[in-house]
């Protein structure tokens, strides 16, 4: 049974920081590309950051320089360090695991991030 469990969300003031974690189980983690998506109310889900199995990262333009995604294959976990948070970063953040060759894709349940004073 595949599980992706996000944690670390919460309420933070503008300019603050949060670190999201996503712990994976039931998959051969180091063979999956991982992604963080977010969905704000009334908006489509968007890809915020991704990391390949080899560790190459890619970011949504609006978060470049503020967010950093990393992975720890020994812990089957990915992280999203979010600094200089803005109210427009408010959304539910979802973890995703993708194996393109096997066409397998899994989602976590999401964690709420709210940036407000």
C-alpha cells in the first residue's frame, strides 16, 4: 500500500518560513521523481517544485529564490523549505510521486499552508 504523508503546514505571518515534509512508503522511493503541488481556493492545482530521482530540481517561477526542495533517499522523504512566504502562497500543498516509465503516480492527502498577518 502506497502512502505519502505530508506534514509541516500551518499558519505563518508574511515573511515567515515553513518546512514541509512528505514521507513515502510502499514505493521504491529512489526511483521516483517527486513533486510539491499546491491548490488555492478557486484555482487550479499547480506544480510548485519537483526533484528527479537523481536530485535535479525545478521550480515555479514565482517561488524561485524563496523555496528549496530536497530529498533524503535514506529516509524516503522529501522536503520543501519555504522562506519569505507571501499571502499568495496560501494553499493546500500536496506531495506527488511519479514513475514515468511504469506510469505510476501517487498523491498525498495535502497540508494547509496559510500566510496571513
